[in-house]
């Protein structure tokens, strides 16, 4: 491994993400089922990185707790969508295009500042389908899946279109989850 200083926080996260995934594979961990183990691995990777940063070989992690959380979301959760899924005020999430991600809060739709790549959208769809055991193709262009989250009623709907994929993740308003 080359000791290079990442140019940005995103590069640092990508480097740490690769290390976490490497360790997850080495230990034979299923990241969607064993999030506790992924947390331990992420904490260890961040701790080792911070120790190396004392030598000046790598940039320090400015917020280890937030970095561990983001690594867990990337590896075990739904990556950049995870903060919206964890937000009790978000009722629905949908992706019209990789650069057009919307949420509904208190019944009002908002365009977020989240910009995804096509590869990220594909990975999110794969994760949702994997967690449900379902598939999507021309013969079955619309799928509802139950997402693993604090609210057992979360549902994701994925629909194929001629020019790409539209994805909607829905969970009930905060008040509805208290039952």
C-alpha cells in the first residue's frame, strides 16, 4: 500500500472504505447482516489510520466518530441515502436521476443537494434487491422491497424505464412509527 496523502476528505473516505471492505472480505463478514462486526472493523481502521497520521504519513481524521458512521453506512447500510433513512422526519426518498434526489418531509417535497453517480444508484439498487431476495428485469420492472432499518415498514420501490432507473424509498412519518 502506498502512503500518499489524500487530496480531500472524500479521497480519505474512499481509502478507508477500501480498507474496511478488504478486512470485511478477509474475515468473511456479511456486511448487511453483521453491522456490529463492520462497526468494529471500521473503528479499528480509523484508529490505525489516526495512529499513522501522527507520523505525518497520512492526513488525520478530523471527526473519527462521523467517519466511522459514514464507513458503516457505505459498507453495511445504504451509503449516501442512509442519513435520510435514519432521519425520522423523512417520509419518502426518490431518485429521478443520479443528480436529482428528492425527499418528502412533513408532506413537502424537497430536492436534496445529494448528487450520486450512476454507479452509486446501481449499487443502491443491488443492495435493496439483495436484502429482499427479489430481482428486477424487463419481465418484472417494478419491485417493492422491505428495507432493514429501525422502522420495519420501510419499503423501496424500484421501477425500470427506457432511459434508466427510478427509485423510491418510502417510510412512514415519525408518528406512524411509534405504534
